[in-house]
C-alpha cells in the first residue's frame, strides 16, 4: 500500500518542483531587475487585468500595480524580458503607459469603470 501511494505522490511532487523552477525569473547570475513606471487605470478590475498581463509570464518575477499612485513595480529576468516588452504586454490588454498606448479597439472593450481618461 505504501509503495502505491508513493508512486501516486512522486509525479505530483516532481511536477510542482519543475513548475516552480520554470517560473523563477532569475538571470544566469541569479539577479532580477526591477522597474517602476506609470500605468493608467482606475479600479480593482484594472489592477487585476494589468497585473494578470504579466504575472505568470516567462521572465516575470512579480508585478504589483497600485491604483492610488498608478505606479507598477515589476521584477523580471533581463535575459528574457525588458521594460519595452513589459509595457507592450500591458498595452495589449488595454492600458496605456507614458510610452506605449493601447490600441483603441482594446481600450474601448474595457468595462466602463476601467476606461480611464487617456493621456
């Protein structure tokens, strides 16, 4: 009985450890880069969408957008990701930064509460 339980648990443990090591956003030196910049948005739904466009993506360690300051803080692996790519991902889900504008069609598809005054 113990052997059959071990056979069932081992693949799950291996899968979890492979998943966590693949999701690690460190470069070859083990160093993460960090960037902060403004992302226009209004509410908690905006926060979820903005952060969701980055969190879980290859090369991203963590993304945290503050709706009060409109600033996002992102840690990333510079061997995979850079600030320009990060801003393009955010614009791709409808949110503008100071250097990247979301396509009008994508912005217009945001819920009404998420349609901020565009710069």
